[in-house]
């Protein structure tokens, strides 16, 4: 579990990255939402979790667009925050949303079967 300081750092990074992704002109980033950031305690690395509307093709396109925008996103973090270090970003698809939808669907099916 993250300590309060790291939670604040993660939230600030999520907000900065979310705003920067909206401002970039890359069409591959239009359906992307930054859902969470997990920064290492030494601030050297950060995993950035994202979701995207669509299927696997859109997911791969968004992953590529985020990788292309890596330098711009790191520069935004450096200019918008007052951290000792600017963490190196690694982008990962957030499967939590998909898992939640799948569970909700299964629960709905189960409630329909019992009636």
C-alpha cells in the first residue's frame, strides 16, 4: 500500500498526463484515458495505466501513440511538477475496467438465471 506522499505523487502525475494526452494532436490518443500511475519510491520509474475504447487494434494503436509521445509526456511532468526526478514512464493497459465489466455481466446473467 502506498504511503500518503506517494499517493499524492501518483495522483498529480495522473492528472498531468491525462491533461497532456488530451492536448496532443495524435489521433491514436483521442480515445485514451489515463486511469492510474504507480511510481517507484525513488521516483525513477512510473507505470502509467491507460484504457482505450475499442478492441485489441485500438489498444495496440494507443500503446504505440503513448510510446511515441513518451518524450513530450516526460517533459510535461518535468515542467508541471516539482519532483526531485522525472520518472521514466512505462505504459501498460489497465485491464481492471474490462475485468469489472466482465464480472458485472456475469452477475447480471446469474441474477437472470435465478429468476
